[in-house]
């Protein structure tokens, strides 16, 4: 009897040891937007690729729509190791102390995606990601979303139309300065709260790429939208550095490959996702979509360019100049 008990115990222990050895490494990937967006789709793509390339050794669990954490909490959760991966907007790294990321928020700094990619897919981007390491964060990639439109319940054609409007922004001092340059009152708010704030009039308007506006149904509570394309919104995919460095080397390499492929995927779909969302917003008939004239666009540009000089001391002249140098942007020419 005793021998049998010992034998059964041994068998059970062996099986649980095997089970443990085979238990996948779980990566919780938390984000705040809908699954049906460039970031939502890219994170699902990464999860699939990671499972495939690691042959099931890694299981990426994607939590969309702030289901796990809101903006500010998710950064803390990553540093504490409660989640392993995030892709926050580049406008959300200032509170972490990495203010250089706010350069991406400077109005009109990128004329198009090709210019943006010179930064995000080149050496300047790599050096920006490296600045996260002292914070215990490893930057893995930049993923595109797109260029932003302004929305409100009144037409927004000239800088004067913004005067006194409460505008929701992400937690970026550059966006704060941008809204003030228009005479608006910026209000920092978590993404998950924006729809309700617009619906109840806590804020009057906002800005976002169309994929975000549409999937959060913001167009249902905003009567007007102007296609200003005045600024860029995109993401840095980040992980907890200690977690990443602690992965077996082969697994880490496979995940790097999965991230490479997910980045190509993300940046390949972002524009069409945003164009599709704009068409759906137009088709809904709930928001009047306005394309500014060249003169109107210029007037808004002129009003916003002061943000570049106002924010130079915060972001750092060097960081801003590094971008200007790559893209050829010259604020004095606006
Ligand atoms: C926002 O808060 O408006 C965006 O950063 C949301 C997102 O992640 O795209």
C-alpha cells in the first residue's frame, strides 16, 4: 500500500513537472482602443505570429478597449509587471519622464507617412526607444495609426472657431500647447472616458484619427469634423525590460521576428483602416465632415506653429532638430 502511494505520488509529480515545463509563457498585451482598429488588429496579428513562431511556447493574450487598464494605469501596470506588453500612443510618454516622445505631437511636423517613417523606422526612432530603458521599459517597435481631425458640435474652420472650446487631449504638454494656441481649453482625459464626456458636454470637442473616432462612436456625439490632418497619432510597442531580458534567447528572437512582421502588417493597414473609417463616418450622416480650403488650412497652420518654439525647452532642441533634419521641416517657412 505504502509503495503504491509513493508510486502514484511520483507519477503525479512527474506529470505536473511536465505540465509546468510545457506551460506557455503568457504575455498580457493591454490596449485602450477597439479591436477593429489598426492597433487592435496588429496586436491580434502579433499574438497569432508569436504562437506560430514559438510553436506555442508563448501565448499572447490581447485585452482591447481598456478592458484591463486605462491609459495611466496601463503604464504603471507594465512597470510593475502586471502586464507584459502595451502600445500606448506616443503622446502618453511624457508623464513617464520621456518628454522627447512629445515631439511626435508637434503640429504639422510630418507632412505625410513617408516623412514619419524616416523617424519611426530609422535611427532617430531607435534612439528614442532606447531612452525608455532607464525606466525599466524596452521599446520594441513603432506602429502607425494616422493623422488627426478635429471635431466639435460647431463647424471648425478658422482658429477663432476654437476659442473657449473645451477640447479633450491625451496627456501631452505639446497637445496642451496646441489647443491653447487656438484659444481652446485643453482637458486631459483617459481615452475610455471620451465618448461619455462628449455626450454629456463635459468637453465640447476632441481630435483623433478617424479609426479611433469611428470605433468609439465619437462621431455620433459630434456634429462637425474638420479634416485638418494637423498632427500625428501613433504608437510605441513596449514591454517590461526585466521580463523581456529574462526570456529564453530563442523565444526572444522568435518574438522579435513576430514583432517585425506585426509592424509591417500594422503600418500596411493603418491608412486604409482610417480611410475606411472616414467613409463610414460620412455615410452615417451624423457628422458633417468638412475639408478646409487651402487658405483655412494655412490659417490653422500659422496659429499652431508657435507650439514648436513654445515646446522647445520641454522636448529639447536636439530632439526636435533631429526630426527636422530627417524630414526637412522648417517652421519658419509656414
Ligand atoms: C487617445 O487617447 O486618444 C489615443 O491615444 C488612443 C489610442 O491608443 O489610439
